[in-house]
């Protein structure tokens, strides 16, 4: 199956997931409240994507969900709340810029439905079928959905008539734009480097300053959303969202990537010793 046909299939799957999520929201809002209904819709959409991942035996069907869901959900929330204030506009600009850029990067690296991310194939190869089924559903599909939704929670609080724009909110907005731009530059640099130097680790541009500038940008993005919320003088349990995203990269994503790099890239261990992890 070619790349173009595969992307069309992915788009249809995500359209079905969006419709299913919308139906779940409409039917659950009165019973559980609007925010819980949004979370339920997010979960239902994830289950749809997970199901098609099983159908195609490819966990990577879920990969673009990370960057597609937040812009869609926040935009739907604008329609639901009937509110389009300056804080909401800033949030939408930041999230759509980040989401479009990250989704385009996924599309650039996506090889088709027959290609699965190396991390998933490792789990599939090394774990018993029952354990992999659990890892697939809870660890590779549902956990990222839950963590990203947690990181989105501060953004939902910007939908309020009493939310004001101040210098701290502008700072959070700039952090979000800077985060997505850092990711854009880092991903562009590593794609170009890999084309010119296949099999080697990237140590040019931002990659000379940090071993994972793309991950740094992703972490920074959600801290930027939180700063926009904190601009209203509130620091509460919603801090758990960006903290959880940070922990995911520090404790899971980066160790997995670095283990692979040390095994496959000559000289990476020396690079690792002389170069900071993120900044």
C-alpha cells in the first residue's frame, strides 16, 4: 500500500473517530458534565483509532493522534461554548501552529500502513501476545491520550468571560510559538542530516546544543499553555498536566531513544557525554 493511499485511510479513520467522539459528547454531556464528556469523547475516539490499528496490525495508526486531537478538540470547544475572546484566539493560534507542524512532520516521516514505528515492533517482538495487547491499548494508545488531555486542561480554563490578557499570558503564548518553532527547526535539521549522512547521529544546529531539541520543544509547548492559564494568578492541580508530559519524555521517550542510538550510532556515547539532554 502506497503512502498516499495510506494517508487517505488514516484521514478516514480519524474522521470516523471524530464523529464517534462527537456522538459520545452529545449523549454524555447532560449526565456527566461538559468537561467529563469531552474526556469521554477523547477516549472513544482513541478506541476507534486503536481498533483500526488492530485491524491493520499497525500501532502507528495512532501516531498522529497526539497532534491532531488538541486543535480539533479546542476548536470544537469554541463552537460549544460560543466564545471567541482574545485569550481563546491566542490559544487556538498556538495549538493549531503546533498541531499542523507536528502533523506535517508525521506525514513526512510516514512510510505507509505497512510500516510500524520501531518502538512498537520491539514491544510486539519481545512481549507475549497477551502482554503486548495490554501494552498496546493502555500504554501506546490510551496513556498518551490521557496525558495530553491533562496538559490541555489549563487551556480549557481560558474559556471564561473573566479571563484577561496580561504580559504573563503573552509570555505563555510566545513560549508556545517558540516551542513549535524549535521543533520545526530541529526536525528540519535532522531530516536533512539523515539524508546527507545516513547511519550517523545528528550533531549539527540545535542538535549540537541538546541531544533532543525536538522533545524539548514538545515539553515547552505544554508549559506555555500552562503559563497562559497561570497568568490569571492561579496555580493549582492543573500543573500536573505539563509535569506529566515532562515525565513521559524524561522517563520513557528519551531513555528508549538513547538506548537505540547507543546501539546503532557509532560515537553516540561520546556525544551523549558532552551534550546536554534538552537545553
